[in-house]
């Protein structure tokens, strides 16, 4: 179980670092800047609570 958790954490970290570099050079990749935040359910719930509305884009 511990190996699975560590591998998932490393995968998410690698994906985050990839998105940082992909958005640093926008001509190489065509990715939305907030892609990582769109995938985070806690951030989307927090944004909806703060806005007091349903944000369908998240």
C-alpha cells in the first residue's frame, strides 16, 4: 500500500511540474493554465462556497 501511495504522489508531482513548464512556454503546448486546479475537487468546492454559486467549469 505504501508503494502505491508514493507512486501516485510522484505521478501527481510530475504532472504538476509538467504543467508548470508547459505553461511557461505556451507556444509548445496548448493547455489551459488552470488545468491542475480544475482537477482538484477540494479547490472547486471551496471556490463554489466562496462564490456562493455553482461553477460548472470546475
